[in-house]
C-alpha cells in the first residue's frame, strides 16, 4: 500500500509504503480517528482486517502486540520523515530507484504492476519525467518496464543508483525490530 498525501488541488505524493511488515489503520490504534493519508493498494495480495474495537482490546497495556505496534509506528514515522527529506533534496532518478526498491521488497516478486502514471503520482512528478528516468535504468539493464509491468533485473545495480534514503529506512526498521526480538 501507498500512504499518499493529497493536496487541495488534487496533486499528491507518496509519503510511505506499507507491505507485509506493517499495517494501515494506526490512527485507530492510537485513538486519533482517521489517517491523514489516502491509502492506495499498489500490488494485489492478501491482507487481514480487524475491527478497531478488537484491535484496542488486543493492545491493552502490557500486551506484546501493543509494544510491536508502537515499534512499527516509530519505524513508519521514520519512513515518512525520510520520504519528506528525499522528496525535497534528491533528484527524480534516485528517488525513483528508492521507490522501485521499496515496492520490490513488499511485492515479494521481481515483477509487479506499475504504470508511468501511477509512478508519477507516487513521486509527485509529471508523467514525462518518469519516462525520462526509466529509460536509462532500462538501458543499463537494471529494470524492464513494459505495458504496465515493472521487472527488477539487477537489484544491486538499482541499490547503487538509489539515494541513501532506501538503505536508511531499511537500516532503521532492522534496528527497531531487532530490539523486539531481544
């Protein structure tokens, strides 16, 4: 899923991604009502759903799920903060590589659906910018993009072409969740 911030004029940009490592609906857990983001499913798959009242009952003080969800919220906030910095400080190509890598991690497959229009919306750029950015990545053999499908061909090369933000988020998730295992 993509957590997207939508402006009054309808323009939008992705601020975080959620896959099998996390959950949508954290405001219900935190008793803050609705999310400030629009949630968009990127890649179809399975998900579990829980009523807010059940979630609150299962996350009472002292229960392990409560600690896990607070840890996830901390990691999610880190990802949002890193996304804000990335969107403001890095050029489109390394941001695009970061986005492809984040989606690749969550899709659990080398190929996933992706249109230029959707990627432009996630990156907060014009569609033509996406076309200009994907061509050199494809020419370098890092990806294949054809008819609404993205295939990651060279993950290591894509990681090298990405900005520091991808690894920073991965490292922070690993650091935070290593503490939950101890």
